[in-house]
C-alpha cells in the first residue's frame, strides 16, 4: 500500500476510523471490595437482620489476567483463575456475639449481584444465636436464572449487555464459518463466506462500545482509591481490576492491528502506528507484571513464565509498526499475498476471545456456571483460537509451514 491508493470506500474507511479513535480512550477495570459490619451486643442475628447484612456486602470479583497474543488470550485468564481455585463451596456465617462481647463478626464471600444476595439471605436460619447461610457451590444452570443475573439494572440502558451480545454472536459465526471454509478448501471443496467484511467492521464497533460501556461506575467493583491502584500499583494494588483494564486495552490494540492491513485503511490514520506500537509494548509489559503478581497465590513461577512468554509475540508487530509502518505492511504483503487476510482474522479472533473470557468470568461471578464449567469454557476459547489461527495461515500462507517458519514468528519480510 502507498499514499497513491485507489479511491477508498467511504463506509469502510469511516468504520475503521471510528474503531481506531475509540481505542485511544480505552480503559477498563473491575475491582474487589470487602466490607465488615459491627452490631450492638443486644442485636441477635436473625433472618431479617442477616438479609440486610448480606444484601449490603460487596465482594471480590475474579477477573481475567489481561493481555492477548497469538493463541494465548484466553490462557492468560487462567492465571487469575488459579487464585480462586481454593474451594468448591462458599459459606456466609453471621455469628452473634456473646452478651459480654461488643461486636458481631461478619464473614462474607458471596457474589455481588443483588439476586444472589437475596437468595442467600432467604436461606438464613437462626440456631442458638448463630445464623448460618450456605451458598450452593454448584449452581444449577437455567436460562431464566442466567437472564435474571446477567441482565442487571447496574448496566445503564443495558448497553454493555446488548453490545457484548452482538459482538460475541457475530464473532462466533465468523470464526465457525472461516474454520469450515478452510477445512473445505483443504479437502478440495468450494466454500462461500457467509460473513462479509462490512459485518465484521460493525461487530468491531459493537465490541469497542462494549469495552467502553464496561467502564460504568456501577459496574466497577472495588476497592480502589485511584487509577493507580486500578492499574495494579500503589499502596494496595488491585491486580484483578488491572487485568480487566489490560484486556480492554488489548481489545483495541488487536482491533487496530486487524484494520491496519486492510487495503482501505485510511492514509490519514497511519500516523497512529507509533502510538499504538508504543502502547502495545507497555501493555505487554503490564500483562507480564499482572501475571507474575499471582505467583505464590495459586500460580507457580513456571506456569507464570509459560503464560507470559507467548505475549512476546506481540513485540515484533509493535516494533515493525514503530519503525517501519506502511513500508512493512507493503513488503510483507508483497512477499505473502495471503498474509493480510491471515493477520486480520487472527487479531480479530484473539480480540473476540478476550471478550469471551470476560463474559465467562461474569457468568461465574453471578453463579450462572460452576467453577469447573468456567475453566472448561475458558480452555475452549483457547482451543478455538489455537485451531483458527494456524489453519488460516496454513491455507493462505503455506510457505510458513515448509520453508519460512521463522517469518511466522517475526513477521519480517524475507
């Protein structure tokens, strides 16, 4: 591609520009809150008082460790999952203090949604001054339950839920369609794509809106005093919120990389290359920092290294955009005509997988799926991208698997 391009399609260029500009303002976090209650010694825990206490507690929300790279987006979320794999059951215990005591001890570890809190409170019974509520460790899935817990009033106009549903649905159809088409091609059959580029651009716009709408204050669990703690730094770093911020940032980075290789990419947006490239390097470092913060909290140093290493695959792309920009896109596209399509699809799939991981974790925190189901779904996201990306490359750039394998890793023109 060069500055002397054929006339660009206005609709496509406008959509590309919208996604790129929205990406400059992306950040997202989900935190963690623990609170405690103190009652007078005369107060005795009863179903009604327990209901009010349980209904006012806010608790931790496990979040994915952010960061996306080839075949590793969903796998990085498993690092955060390790921290909460400590028990299959949860309990809420309200102990009424002895008469001579001056406090009531409250220990709470329940999902934050009001629906779940209400269900828990209804199960509280008073037994000799001790009120106990058991939270089922294995929720029974039902569509009615899923809708009630995911369609929350905390989401203004339900914009986060609506945009996420549209983006994830289109992405799933596209990925399945591409995999089926590549398999058909390898078997000598013809396949007509069912999802156009324009539809994918619309999907990316909804994905961007989904990431931004996740910043609603009502959807951001705590604690965090400021943005520094949200990013995983400061006196009390919140690594969970940092993981969500990182994942959201990577959504825009990967979306930009997808759009960058399109023939209709706007020339006036090319100066963004070094900005996105520098942001990518910072995001990769931030991802590795977050992953290693979980070492000693259920994650071994070896596993942390294994998860962090693939993130470095983003570094060559960032360096090429930082120092070469358009000349790199032209050179690699001339050497491997199928590369732009592979690069677009791979980055789109990885960004989609990141969105899916955050959705799965939300299902778990609202007790729609079990811990086992959550891990299976996250691993499934990894399997899908592990099939999609190499298959695309094998069909469109077969030389990478026979004589130019190093180019697949460095993306440096031969």
